[in-house]
C-alpha cells in the first residue's frame, strides 16, 4: 500500500504496539495508537461493557469495570431457581446502579452515551438474572442519578 500515509489504532493489546511501531519506524506512515491496554487487563475485561470507559477516565472507567464484574459474579452465584432469586437479583442490580451513581458523583464522566451503555448492560445483566426487560428498565430509571 504505497499511498498509505496515516494508520490509526484504538484499543490494541499493548504487547503488539512495539512490533507495530518498529514496522512503521522510518517510513512516511504516521502511526497513531490510542487506548492500548495490557493483555491481562483485556483478558479480565473482554466481555465487560464498560471496558472502553477507561479510555476517557482511567479511575472512573476501572471502577465501573470492577462494579460490573462484581455484579456478574454475584448474578452467576444465584441459585438456578427459587423464591429468593428475584429479591437477590434485585439487590445485586441495585448495588450495581448505586455504585455507578457513586462513580458518577466522584468522577463526573457518565454522559448520555455512557448512560445508554449502562442501561443496556444493566438490562442484559438483569436478563441473565431472570428479570424481564420492562421491569429491569423501570428499576434502572428509578435508581440511577446520572
């Protein structure tokens, strides 16, 4: 590709960046790498819907990732069925929203797009816990302050 002048990557594994930089060093290609993350971090957060939040606010994004991971582990530990499951799921989901509220209070970075990300992640996690989408959406709207 002789006409290549600009190459931009976002969210790469940090381990591949040195080889990429070496490949284009001394060429006319302007290489831009943004948001490279450690392999271990990516492995732990690959399925985390908040993983890209760290690109804009490292501390807030990491706190959101941790809150979501904690909620997923708690939902996955719920008994497969039973009378206590809906109440237990509600408690877990409420804790997630409360934590996101606290994160927004502290870091002030949950904007409209992140609100939508959080809502989608919440409804998906609620479904995983056996909560119907309309009820989950209602809970999310009632509990969130951001």
